[in-house]
């Protein structure tokens, strides 16, 4: 079973995404800021995909992405989630990410992206 | 921040399909919004929510109607069976009924939210109704857990693009945490008015778009619910056109002279007088000038079309022929237990349908009786009057004064004389051992007029206006006139056994 890491500080969002992705057969772990997200990446089971919010306290989304790409997590696909437009996020992020979801997105879009980037065996 | 239509973050409208409600809501609910629909038992919540569900399903959407009540769905559908919107073919493919009673009882709010999420995701539902919110909120959850539940529902609704309606019979609105959190609050009410009951809907809160504030009447019929948006809230949006300077004959040559050429086009005239003084006869004269170029409409509350045609015949006027030729339309309404906005809409529809230019409303008393709360008639009438002016309609409106003879003329609603452009007064005067009818003009928009009193008679060849009275004539026995409005809350007298005029 693949694991998805959800990093989002908005109350209710990690819980909902966990519910939805569990229904799709994924294991889900969550964090509410980038620093906590980096800690989760180091734990078992190691996530195969990160759903990453842009604006968060302590360490924001671009900061966590930078740490991932400069560190040991270069190959883990990242999906950015933000109410900003994609160009602004790509400009601020400096590093590549695999997909973008503009908030508020549809859950069906999220499920499609997760299935594509982290297909079930 | 403003959002234009091309902005992908702009929330889409989800129309309710309930006639009139989408006008009140500025297009419908917003996709992803959570709304409370509140009303006491019998107020119409369940019918409203089901009507919205069936409409949603008919447009290709999927709806889920969940209840936390110990009531079977079969019984619910049986109660709806007489309503024409019920189309059982969409059940269960596009509209599904589920009971969440057991989940709530056994697992609390966590079990309820998980059931709703699961069912909505499984069916890709875009409209969710939770019937029995009172049972949820009265199940003694802490404020924190109730807030958490509503928040989780909001997050889910937003990301699923699903409209959520929470139906509650709870009349309390103060200090309920969920009321501050939800995107909108609709209240259904059933108010007493002069011995009958009037259903009303009010939107107290609606985030993200403008809506029509205030109370709007609604009916439940075999078609379901129909809401009548308050016309005065809608009509001011109509842009005002230029005021024409032309005149329209009132249908009596000597009166046209008194008016210096007739009534100003696109103006509103009120004819005030006691019962039998000649108001309807004057209106029939006004309509006798209707033609293909100037279509006429009689919108009345007391005389039926057949009686009006007979009354006109007694005046030597061929109203029946004008109706047959399509120059005049007669519309009659009972003044009792009507919805003012329904009447107003029918009036405006009739004006639009035939491009009416001559409108006689007989009389204002009928509108007052249909008004519900009495304090809104003057605002309603001002809106109708403005709309008629903007459409180039010349309106003659009759209003009954309470006093048959005497110095005081009582108008049926306060402030009406300030709303109308022109005011014509009919009165009885006792002199030389008999009653005399007098006519005078008190006000004429932007124009001088003959201010002298005249006696008039109603004959078998119409109204005959006599020469102006001179000093020492019967007028010196006519006391000075004082115009007063009837008390706002007094019931308006019903006219009975009316004679022509």
C-alpha cells in the first residue's frame, strides 16, 4: 500500500484528504507545516507522494520543497495546493514539482492526480 | 477582491429551480456552500428541499437526501406524492435517500460526517440535504465538536463542489455556533394576517453574492413551492426613461379641458371618492379611448368583467366591443387572500404582453386588502407606479374614501398622494335637498389646470361634466376639503352591493 503525505495547516483539510485517499486505498500521514512534513518523510512508511500547501507557519511549502530537493527526497513527486495561480507558485518555488491544484479544487481532480503520480500496484 | 466570470475560483451558481427563489438568491446557492434552512414544523422545509433535489436531478446532477429522523423514507415520499415535481424515475440513480440516524446514534458526529462523506464521494453527489439538524445540534455535542463538524462539512462541501442544506426546526438563532459558520441562512415562516396565514421566506445571511433582503411571500401548491420576490426590491432596478410631454384624453371632452389637454402621458392619477361617486365610470371613460396604438387594461378587484361590460353599456360605452377588438383587456382578482407580489407580477405581465398604454386599476382598496403587512403598500405602489412610468403607461387608479359626505377625504393608504402625479377628487355634496356629484383636480404633474369645482352627472350616455360652479352656487355649501390617510393598521372596508360608478 502506497503512502501519501499531506502537508496542510488548514483545519479539516488533512482529515478530509486522509478520508478520501483512504477510500482510494492509500495510506495517509499528515503534517501541519513544512518542518513537521520533513520529519514525516524520514519516518516509515516512507511517503511516495507529497500533497503540499503553499502558505503554512514555521516552514512554508516552497521552503519544504527546497529542503526536499536539496536533501534526500529529490525523487518524491510533489503536488502543490494553493489559492495563488500556478505561475506565481512556480516562480516562488524555485524547484520543480509534478502537479498543481488551485484551491478550491475538486476532490475528483485530486484523486486523478494522485492515481496518476502514485498508481496502485 | 472582485471575481470576474472567467476567474476559475469564482463559485458557480447552483440554481434551486424553485420559481422565484433563484431571483431572491441572485441565481441560486453557491456550489460548495453550506446553508441552514430553518422553519417550524409545517413551514415547508421538507417540500422545499425535495423540490430542489428533484430539480437538481432533472438537470443531470446527483443529490443525496439524508435524514437523522426516525421517519421512513417511504413515508416521506408518500407525503410528497401529490406534488408534481416528484419524479420517482430519478430514484435512486440521481437522487438517493439515506438514513443517518443509526450512525449518529451509535458513533456521534464522527460517524455522521464519515457516512456523509462516503455517500457523497461514492455517488459523486453535488447536492446534499441533511434533514433533522435539530436532532444533531440538540444531541448535546459540545460547541467545539459541533463547530468541528460544521467546519469539516464546509471543507468537504467546498472541495467536492457540493451544496449542503441543513434543515432545522429550531427557532432559536442566537448563540448557535453553526449559524455564524454557515454560508447562508434561510428562514421559512407562517405569519397570521387578518385571520388568514401568509407563508414568508427570508434570507438572513448569504455569503459571496448579493440577494434580495427582506421577507418574500411564498405558496405551496400542487406544483410545489413558488416564491414571490418583493416587487419593490426588484423594480427599482428598472432604468427610468425620459418623461414624455404628450397628453392622453381622459375620455370626457370637458375634463380634458380642465386638465389642459388631458392626463400627462406616463403619469399616475388617483381618483378618490366615496362609493358610488363615479370612480369606475371615470375609469371606463378613460379606457373608452383605448385603441390598437394605445392598448388598454382594466385591472380590477371588485366588478367582474361581465359586470364592467354591463356597467359600461349603461353609460353608452361599448367596452365589450373594445374587448372583442383586442383594444382592452379586463382582468379581475378577488381581493381576499392574495399575495401582493403575485398580483403585481400579473399586472406587469399583462402590461408587457399587450404593450399596454392605458391602465385602469380599480381600486387601490383591493391592493390594500391583499397586502399582508399594511406598512408596505405605499412602497409597493410607488414601485409599480415608477415601473409603469418607465414603460410609458398612463395609469388611472381609483381609491375609495371612507366619508360619503363631509369635509374629510380619507385615503386608503398613507403617503399615496405624494406618490401619484395627479389627483382627482370626486365628492358628494348635499344642497337644495339633493345630493350633487362634484369633480375637481387637486394636482397635475408639471402643468397648470382648471382649479374650479364642477358638478357632474352620470347618464345613459356617459359622464356629463357641467360648467364650472360660480360663487354662490352649490359649492358654497361644500365644506373645505381636508385629506387624511386611513390608519395604517385599520382593516379596509369591503365594498358590497356596488352600483355602477
